[in-house]
C-alpha cells in the first residue's frame, strides 16, 4: 500500500528547545497568524479586482466568482464588505472599481504575491504548485522574510 501524500516522508530536523518557544513569543506568533487570517480574504478579493481591471479593463462579480470558485452570492456579500471598508466602489450591473485605499492594498498584495511566487520558482517548485502555495503564503510572511526571499531570487537570477 502506498501513501498518496507526497509529503508523508518529510520530517523536520529535531532541534533541542525549538519546539516550544517562550510564552510571549508563542502568543505573538498566534496573534500574527490570526491577524493575517482576518485580512487575507479581503486582500485576495482586492488583488483579484486589481488584476481584472489591469488585464481585462473591468472587474465584474461574475468574473470574480468564476476565478475564486465561489457563488455570486458569496461575491456580493464580500463586495458589500469591501464597500463598507471603502476599498471598492460599485454600481448595480456595472464593473467594480478600486478606491485609492483599495488600489494601494491591491498593489501591496500583488507585490507580496509576486515575491513569494518567484521565490518558490527559484527553489525549483513546479509552477502550478508554486502558484497554489504563493496564494496562501503571501499573507503570512513578514516584511523581513519577503526581503530575504526577494534577495535570494535576485541572486538566483544572476547565477
């Protein structure tokens, strides 16, 4: 019988004292992850709207639903939330538009996504896998880690 999980044979190196950090650090780790989870869906929607506007000239709820594999009702709820947060403007039966704050968020999210994606590719991760992994990782890496990822990628491109 074979294991269908390709990562089943992976084991982390055992480093004494690395498994349980001090309480304050551990609490900060979880707080950081919770904060990232709170904003990641908003960032994903805003990033996609920005991408659709840049590449297609319009961002329609139906296009967002198709690309995110969710219902139009789900997209409508998120559009209302993005309106309340003043990240998008919308009119019935018209394209969505990003506010200045929405545009800034979209650009930041796209830049983070691109850094992680290019880093994973530089490591040799297949494109399809890198795209999936980057979609989640972009929200959970620090600016310090992003900077190092970017430097690593640039060094790999020079070699």
